[in-house]
């Protein structure tokens, strides 16, 4: 990444196919895959950029939050490279990276703005005053939205990852045919475990033990109703944050930001409230290297440099 904007290379090695057979991410398998692929990924990134390791000014790495084993692989690699080259190391918050992805797609995005990060592991709201300064406003109290999508897809035996499958299945269906109760806290927090359980009871009875005998149409209607409920909560809480902070720019990032219904309803509701909504293209919504390097540039410029004591932090509160 050059100057926080120009992407010289952006190499992503997806593990979806590895985990699909299990219906979700298996931490030990994920960590082993990281170990096996991190060297070739780094080598390809340098080759694609036409650079040698000594040509870079600093090394950015995700240090929190996430699977601790996977984080340790990245942090150990970055610290090793920093040690042998003498280059500065920059520890990056993964969630802040997702927020910066919107800036990659929209360089003219001005601050302050409300930032929503909605992914498989995180659902969080922030008041962002710069690329690297974010005040937590609210977060999930249980399941993240993306996690709920994956679990509902597993309940309905649709496959993995659940988000894209449910999004595709819900298209053209009536979201009011199967209605689930929305959980909207008075705060700016989120809760999605209840709707996941409601889907389970709907599909397999109140004891959750009945065999799944739903037809394809019935599963599609349940998927559409579930998606609509989750999207409604995300939109409601995010626009509530805009009203509370009197901020009329809204940036959305994370894997669930690819969801077509979320894009449609959030954009429409924002326009109605007089706010401007920014969604990055899908390639910047899912996990990628460019967003981490991009925010690393701004940390470097601000002098927020880490050292070789940098550690992996698997859990980090993103709630006020």
C-alpha cells in the first residue's frame, strides 16, 4: 500500500473451501492453514507489487481481535520481518481495518461519520473522527450478525458460508410471509441469538429435536423472514446512532455489508433521514490485506508505532 490509498498488491488466500465441510470455521484447521500459506502469500504480495522486502517503510499486521492462533501466526511473521529488516511494526485492530475499507473505496469520505462493522465475528457501531480514531457506540451482546446467518443456514441445512446463500435464497420471496420478532435494545447494542433460536424452533419444533422436513419453498421463506429481521435491526440501530451523534455520513464495512438487502434498506433509510450511506465494493467488505495496510499507513504517519512486545489479543471490547 502506498500513501494509504494506492494498492500495489492485495493477496487473499481464502479458507472457505477448507471449512465448508464442517459448516463453520474450525479454529485449529484455520491456524494450520495460516502457517502453511503465510510465507507464499507474503512472497506473492511483494512480487505482485514489484518490491523487495527492504523497499517497504513499515509492516502492518492484525493483532486483535480474532482467533488467537491465527493472530499469533500473523503477529509472529510480522515481528520476524520487522526484526530482520529493522522496519517499524504497526499493530492494527481488525475492526478498524474494516472501517478503513470504506475509505479505500471512497477516498473523499469526510469525518466525522458513523461506522458500522458487521461481519461473522463482529457487529459494532462507532463514531469515527478520523481514519484511526473511533469511539465505540454499541456492539453485539451475543451473536454477531454474520454468525447468526451461518448458524441459521446450518439449521436449515443450506450450506456454508450462510450469508451469501441466504441472501440469494431470499431474493424474490415475500419477507412478510414468515415474520420473526425483532430485538431492538434501547441502547445502541445488538442481539441476534433470539432470532437464531426462533428459526430453530420454527424449523425443528419447540424441543428443537424434530427432523427437518421443510420444503425448499418453506426454507426460502424462513430465510427471507430471518434476513429481513436482522437487516431491520441493523438499519434501526445504525440510524439511531446517526441521530444521537448528529452525524449524517454513514460507513458500513465487514462481510455482511455484501448483503444486497442490507445495502438496499440502509441506503433508502439513510436517504430518508438526510444521511449519506457508503458501502465499499464486496472485495473490500470481506477480510483483505489492503485495509490493514491502509490503516497501518495512517498509524505510521501519526507515530502510533508498536514494538516487538506486540501481542495477539483474541478478544477486545468494541462496546462503550
